[in-house]
């Protein structure tokens, strides 16, 4: 089942890295650098320099030594791209992207309209999902954003399934009419775009609408507009992810506490010299970091039924 | 997986299709295979399957055991009418106004401590029998609600909040508007989650979505799946592959069983071609094993509750033997390819959605031969199960390990009545994900 | 430190139950019946009949046999009262009550105004907290509610620290002016009561305001009114408790699963006859019940500073 | 516990009082003991303690290292002015309007993907040095903000959302409005939680409130407390007792230590009379033990970081000995009463707020002698710790066992900008509660 397309692509599955491939250089947890591999170039990062020549021909997922430490070369995925992409705007993170794809009923073959393009985090997620026979039309009012994402799509082998349009969907509507399976809105005044979203959706097949808004007032107006435009099963949901960390928990007896205080095990080692019982430590999950995102936006989704002949 | 399904691009309802049936604003969502002459039942509403055939998927009105296509415009008009009388009654009736704790702003009327809790049955003059009689006579749901409101002794003394609640509750109960939709993964996930969260390992639709995204499932990927979620994860992976790549599904016994979510998606041959079921026995043995008994395999399929199979078993014995042979050969071929994916470093992602099986046990068998840079995503309703997986994986070469939990809450968005739902299903699980790497 | 007050009271601590005491009869988890002990009476419940004579003189917390099972006789507390009180309206549950007390900075000696009284769930929590030298003024527009709660306060030995007033605080203000340490509002239009709340709070000491509202629109108007009335440090919070259940988790190996399926341990016992390994089962917490309250109301709290002379 | 505190009913700030200091809309909240001539520092704002003495608790304006009482009315006026210019600028400037994605409704302006992320430092013409200079010259925070807005190259091209954010951020940073408040349990809980959640075992204010309510703490109750939360639980229990009942506090070493939350509440003698510290040694021995060494006890107190004690130790030796003796006798008397509460069935509630100590170990020691009908409330940052406690308690006679977790989320409520805070502290723990019963 190993594929060998000639063009580098997020969808390709060669075992070894070729020139032109986009790789995600995993430096540390939370630090990943996406790079297009090109002979003669050198990547500079925390662990020093890494010559691209050194990457070509290696296996995906392999550990490589840089001048001052080692890194891993990962195959790009929608999630890794979201976590490492060059940010031009606030972006949608993986949890929201995942739910949006699901609410759009996105799958290979789907035709999806998106506005705005922003940094292209969700755009990549959609493009990868609708490939190879579907299409993403992404709209933004800012030409620098659409041209940047088009460039990225080209590098990532996604050109054939994507079109980026400079357009204000709130006043001029979407690039496609009567053909979309799903429309996604992340605009300040979604209620203005909803009538256009209805027009964009295929009359024969019907489709799905998803709108992302940080504020409740935006949601309230969007819901009214959706109902007025003929959407049904309108529902607003909010996703609040919570990240955990696995730590070693040490349960002391009162006697131990009285003797040595609440010092954590590693400090205890020095005190009790070898008498620390390893078995009194169990792995457990705690909420970490202590401060976390608690809101990104509300997701309002609705259905437009096929129109009766 | 040999169910003959209509192509999923058809836009009209056909006999043999699995469909999602739900009432407008209803609480249930049923997955039903529409066979000819079938009685479809949803929240006390009944109609025959035949009346739906040949119609486009969408909105229907039920009356006299038949369903009739209905335009959305009419539904929306009705919904607006339903909201309207509440406001009008309010402005006309001084009795009601004084009841609303004398709020000067008639728009905001929720007084949590002003709501009286009295048994409703007592105060309803219209008897249950009369309602049933009206329904028999073909009176529409709308009309029944109007009669019920008239008959309620307490209606005029309710707060607007409870009035509106009352109408909604009644409208829901007597609504004869039905949605008949083609199943989607999202709708299936919701229907099973509400119906039987236990058998689904509490997997919520939003968590399923996260699993797919963390595993990076898309066209052309090779994905290993061990799941105890009624085939939901498997089916979602298959849909995302879009006919290219592989969804290796590890299953008990001789054939894949208890995977209704795969069957009810009406997949076409192209999508079904990526489904590679592998017997757990073979996984444990590390190689393909012969089938012990053909007859037995056929019987075991019945466990599935899949009626087509049963019917086939009763068919002419010779035909059956030929068919069974072809089926077994296909099965063995898929299994061989599945085992190749598993053991020859060709799998780009591993998804475990476990309910009773320890995921560490699955990891021990398949992790070593995963392709480097493969994503590992493990779902469990029990956090401590994932803590064990974390310990196991962090001792191997797995990076980017993340354990997350997520809350998904529905908001009620109504003019002057916006708040999160007062109660909802909250059961769910946890997701651990990571990426396999190698030294060289 | 054992007290022996003559009057029955939620605040009293006799070791044994006396006639006139309010007891919480614990029948099952989720079924508790509050009863005033009176010779000659009999309590009828799920486990049959229990004569009150049988309760008098017993220790608090003791198990007693009724005609068809046994029950426990518990000492009343704010939480148990909230969980078992006769409901006349929707009530505030323990998690919200607890936080409201904290946000009001309630303690012995505090003067607190409350509206509405409702079923008196929070009223009891406040009265028990401000006793013995503070006072609760509770207001409701419905005379049946105030008179019912007054009756309960008398039975529960809380009369000296409570006053119940029939009054619409949104139009007529609070019973006390320039003396309260805290005001709590649970009314449909809190913004109308906020100016009166400011008047009720002691000018010299300043005080706290807490408003409970289910809907965001109410919160929005209340916040504006608070700011206009001179309140500072205005904050809106929402509490979403999640209840868990401890269950026995069984972790199977793939081999076990292949052999016997995913049957839960108790079913397995029958199958494998004595071969079940108990050590493969661990206690673990799961969210239960599956459907739970996910919203009661928003709590908006604010401070009124002492006025400069 | 022999700190001499001013009576808590005083309405003017006195020397020696512990006070909470925070900037208006600031992020920090500091607990400071105001001793004479002290420099009080809060988020880069500085003033001398002396300037606060004799003034009522409340709002102050800081200027030239002095704080001056300020009326709330003026603050509110200023806050309104701060919001206003954003709206006006908008209507006047076409440049800005076109930037706002051409929204027709100028009130709603949040475009998450329209926000440009550019380093701000670069675009700020007003240099840091100039700001410091202005501050030295006594220019007010309001004026500095106005200057900064003028100097920002990007201000006119920002969306209203980011404009408003910018002003708020700047206003916060340069605000010279300070709140000086008498500590309350709520304020202490919040301050320590934000400052050092680890040492507080992640105990959040809302969870502390739940603990008190589940334990039924009020006037006259006898409560046993084992906690590792900086004295926060102990202090909260003491406050709720209001001078009658008992708060038995189990502590390491010879004297109660690491309980700043008890010290900083400025409790009067009546409230302090219910504080009964008991050495863990005695709890383990099941009886009162003699003090090993007087001198040592005195030194150990220093661990507490309580400066008064240190000063006392350095006083005249004879005086000190007498005082130490009196103190020791008081301590022994309190401990005797505490042990009596613990072992003679007089405790009506047990609260365990554990960080590193296994609560089961505490239960083994004190559960058997709790009064029947006593409430047991156990807090832990680790759910599995409470699962063990549940197992232990359910094997004894404990009914009504409930394990809860709760989410506490802050909402931003602003016209057209209402949503939950985008980020906040979410660390927290779990609460297990139950009631002890007996057979006869």
C-alpha cells in the first residue's frame, strides 16, 4: 500500500524523506518547526544547527543529531501543522478543528466553503479531509492571507483540492453557489453571511453550516439569522478541553510527615539515603498547566435540508 | 460487510437503506433499516416505511400512519407561531403580569424561586383518552396542543417561563413532524451515545472527532483500530479514508461482530474496500490462522443481529456454500492484508477505543511494528487506564504525549433566555495521544 | 464542650435525641425524610413504619429498625436540610449555597438580606452561618413562603437570628437600611433591586452583593446596574459540579476478551466458576449519573466599599 | 497563636494589621502586614504603610510614594471615560471602520481571525524610559495611558477589539488606584491560590466553600482538621465557629507551623479561643506527651517566619522564660482539650485537606472515635487518593458518600463582548464527603 507520488504532499506516504517534503522538526514538547527540506539549507534552533542534506533519505520519525542536541523529524499532519504553523492571526486549535470537521460532516468528496482563511489552520484540516475528490473554497478579505495559504497548499500538495478567494462573504457571498456541502464561518458579523451561506449550499443535496464566535451576542444574532434563512436543528455548543500531566504521586504516612515534612521524593532521597520506597509512588494525572484556555468560541451548527422539487 | 447498500449519492429514500429518524425537537434519534412494509415507530409516532420510499431525505409530516414530505418554510412559520402566543397572552393578561413578581420589564421573566412545582396531571382538564381519540380522528399535533393549553387550569397563572416551557413540552409530545435523514457519523454517534452510552464506552461525538484528528485519518492512510464502540470508530475511519488506504479492524471470533455503526452507514463498495477485519486470534498468534469451520462462521455471524445474514443462511444450501466460500476467500484476503499492515511497519496510525480490554495489552502486540512517525491515539472511559498507557509509552520511544479531557456543553440561545442547558449527558472519557519515533 | 440548651435547635449538640428535635431519617441514598420527633406519631416510608417513641433517647447517627428494613437517624445540617426539605419552589443546592455564603463573606455576626425566600434552602444555610449574634432578613413576595419558613425557623431553633418579610424588594427595597453586611438576590429582575441593595448595606462597614440568575441577559443588566450603584470588583462566575461514582473496573487481556467477550465480572463468575481473579479489578471513579445538571445560574458578586466621611 | 491583633471590628487601618493589597483590575493580590514605615509594593506601585494608617479600608490613589483615600464615584467616572473613547474613535475614523472587516454593525467587532499579531514593542513610539520619567514627575496613570495611546503607531489601524484590549492592558499597567482591604477567607484563598497553588494543594476558593458546607461548620461545632493548605481550612473553620466550639488542628513538630492564613486574619481572642493545636506525635501516641525542650520549641516557632516570635526570643531571658512558660501551659491546655475532642467521641466533623499525607492514615487514627452522625469531608488534588478513601470508608459505617469535582468559570460580561474568560487558573482538587453512623 506504499504510495510513490512524484510531488511532495501531506497526503503522500513515502517511507523516506525526499527533497521538497515538508517536515515537522520536533525540538521539545511545545517547540516544533515546520521546514521544507532543500539541499544546501541549514535549520537553526535550540539544539544548534541541522543541515538539510542530513535529513534527506532518512526515515520519517527518526531521531537526528544536530550540533547541540537531537531532534525528531516528523511527518506533517493536520494537528502538527496547527501546532507549528507560521501565525498571521489567532488560529483555531485542534480540538475546535476536529469538532468543526465533524459538525460539517466533512469527508472525502465534500465541497466546503470557509471564511476567513486566517492562518490556514482549519483550511489545512478541511483540505486534507475532503481530498482527493472534494474541494475547499477558502475566503478572506485580506489578500496577503489568501496568497500565503495558496503558497502553502502548493508546497503541501493540496493545490488540486483548494481554491482561495479574496472576498468579503458578508457583502459579496461565496465563490460557489448551489454546490457546497458545508459552510464554515469565522467572521465578526456571521449573521450577515448566513443568507449567502444558504445560497452557497447545494439545493439538491442540502448541507451543513457551522459558525464560530467568541461572544454570545454574536451567537444570538447568528441563531436568528439561521432560523430566518431556513436552517433547522440549530444548536450552539462550547468545547472546553482540559490538559493533564502525569506525575508521580507520593502518599506519606502521618509518621513520615512528622519526621521529614512534606518534602517531595527527590528531596527525600538526599535525606533518607536510599531508604525511599519506590513503591509508595504512583503515577497519577493532574490538571496541568494550572492556567489553561477556558474558552475559544461557541460553535453554532445547523442543517439546510434539500429543497423539494 | 457484504451488505448490499444503495450508493450513498442517491438523493431519494430507497428500500433497504439505513436511515436516521427523529422528531422535530424530539429527544430520541433512531437508526432504522427501512425495509418494505415496515412500521416505523418514533416517540409514539407511527408510519409505514413505504410512504417514505422515493421521497427525498428531509422533513415529513405524519398522519394516518403515512409520512408526507413537508417544506421547511411551513415548519419555520409554525415555530414562529408557537413562540408568539406566549408573548401576546402576556401583554393582554394582567393576572399573568402580576404573577411575574411584578417585573417591570416583561421581556425577562425567569424567576427560579417563583416557579411553583405542582403535579400537572391534576390540573389538566383534557383527559388522556380524549387526546388519543383526537389523534385517531386525525387531528394534527398543533391542534391538540392548542386544546391542551385551553384545558389547562393552571395555564393562565403560570409565569411566562413556565408557560413557554409548557407549550414546548406539549408541542414536543404531540408533534407529528419527523426528520428522515441519511446517517452520518455525527448523527450515529449522538444516537448511540444517548441510547446506550455504556456499550459505546461513553464515547461522545466530540471526542470521536478529536480521535480522528489526532490520528490524522484522511484519504490513503493505513490505520489500525481496536475498539469496543459498536464499530463507531471503525466506521468513522472508513469514511475518512474515502476508498483508499486501510482500516484494519481487530475483532473477536471468526467474523467482525457488534459493529452496527459500520453497517448502518450504507457504504458503497469503494469505501468498504478499505475495511480489513483481522481476528484477534491471528493478532495473538502473530500470523494468519485457517478457519476452523465454515458452518460455524456462518452461525457466528448471527450474533451480529444482522438479519440479511440469517436469511442467507436459510437459502439453498449449494448456493450458500458457493457464496460462503467466496465470502471466506474475500475475508481471508482482507485479513492477510490487514496482518501485513500490522506486522510489516505499514501502519501510519493506531487507534484504541477500549471499554474492558487493557490497551497496554494491545500496545504490546502492535506498537513494535508500527511505522515510525505513526500517531497513537487511545481512548478510555477510565483515566487511570490511560495513566498506565502513558507509563508504558513513555518508556518506549513515544513523544508528544498528551492526555486530554474535554467538556462539551450545549447552550440554549433564546431571546432573553440564554444559558447553558440546565442538564445534559456528561458521561465521557479521556484521550491520550502520542507519536512513535525511532533512534535510527 | 457538650451543650444542653433547653430548646431543640439545629445549633444544639446533645448526644441523644429528644422530643421536638428535627431528625433527618436516612432511608436510602437520595431518600431522606426530615421529621420533628413527637411521641405518639409514626413515620411511614419505604421500609415500613417507625414509631417516634422508638427514636427518642437514641444516639444521633444510630441505625434503627423499622417494620420492613432499617434507617439511620441523622443530625440535621444545612446540606441535609437542602437535600430533604419540603419543596415549594426550585431551590438552591449545596454547591451554590456554599459558594454564596463564601461570596457574601458570611460568618457569625453578619447581617444578611435575602430575596426571595423560596423554599428556604439558602435561608437555613445563612441563618446557621450568621448565628448566634448575626441576623438574616429574608424577603419574598409570597406570604405563604415567608410564613412557612418562619415556622421552620421556630422548629429549628433559629427564630432569634431570623426575620422573614413579605415584600417586593424590586419596588420597596429591603427591611433593613444602612446595616447589612451582605445582600443576596434571586429575583427575575435583579437590576431593579440593586439600588435598594446598596441602600441596605452598611455605609460605615461596606458590604457584599451576590446575585443569582439563570440567564445571561439578566446578568448583563445586573452588572450595569451594579456599576451604576457604586459597586466595584464586579465578577460573574458559574459553578458546574460533577458527581462521580466509584466502580470496580475490570481490565481484560485481549486473550480473555477473545475467549469470553466483554461480559462484566459478575457475569463472569457464573461462567468461569471461581476462577475470577479479584486482583484484576480496581476501584475507579466515573462520571455518574450520565445525565447531570450542567447549569443552575450565574453568580454575580461585587463589593460596596465603606463611604468616606 | 499569641499574635496580638487589633479587634476585627475596627474600621480604620491600624499598624500591625494584616491587609490585602491589590490594584484595580490588577492580577496580583498581596497579603501584607502593615508595620510602621514599611514600603508596600504591588505590581510596581510603591507607597509607605504610614500613609494608610488611620484611614478607612477601601480605595486609595498612590502618588509620590503615598496613598490617599479616594472616592469610588471618581473611580467609576474614570472607568466610564476609559470605555468611551474606543467607541467615539470608531465612528470618526474611516480607516478603522474599513479595518473591521466592513461589519455594518459597529457594536460587534470581534474578528478572531482578523486580529494581527505583531510585536507591540516595536510600534510604540513612547519609550520605556520616558514612561518611567513621567511617573517620576508625578504624572497620573490616566495621563500616561493617554500618551501611550497617542504614541502607538498601530493604534489607529487596530480593530476595536484590540483597541479596547490595548487601552485596558495599558490602563492596568499604569493604574495607580489601589484597594487596601481587611482580609477575608475568600480574599486569602484567592491570593494564595494564584500565588502558590502547589503549597495550597490546589485548593480553590469555591472548593473551600464546599468543604465548609459539607462539614456543616457553624457556631458551636467541634471540628477536627488535618490540612496541608497553609492554615486556610483551619482559619476558615475558626471564623465560622465564631468563638464557640473547637477547631482541633493537627500539626507537625512542637507548635503549629506554616499556617499564615490563620495569622493574617487578625482574629480576636474570642475567635482564637477555639483554636486547639494538637501535635501529630500525640495523635500517633494516642495521648498527650510532655514537651522535650522549651528552648527548642521557641526556635521551631521561627520556622513559621513569624517575626514577632523572633523578636520575643531575643528579649530579656527572664521575661522570656516566664512568657514561654505561660505560653506552654496554654498550649498544653489547648492540646489536652483537643485530644479529648478527638478521642472521646466529641467531634462532630472531620476535615482532611491533604497534599502529601495519605488521608486513609489520618482516618485510621481519628475515625473510630468520631461522634456518630459526624460529617467526614476529605479534599485531595488527586482523585485516586479519594477513591482509596472511599473504599476505606465504605467498608466502615459511612453513608451518603459523595465524590464531586466542580468547574468554576469566570464570565466576561461586557456589552456585545460577553463570553467566558479566554484563559484562567483551572487547577483544583476533588471532594469526598460522608456521614458516620453506628449500629446501636
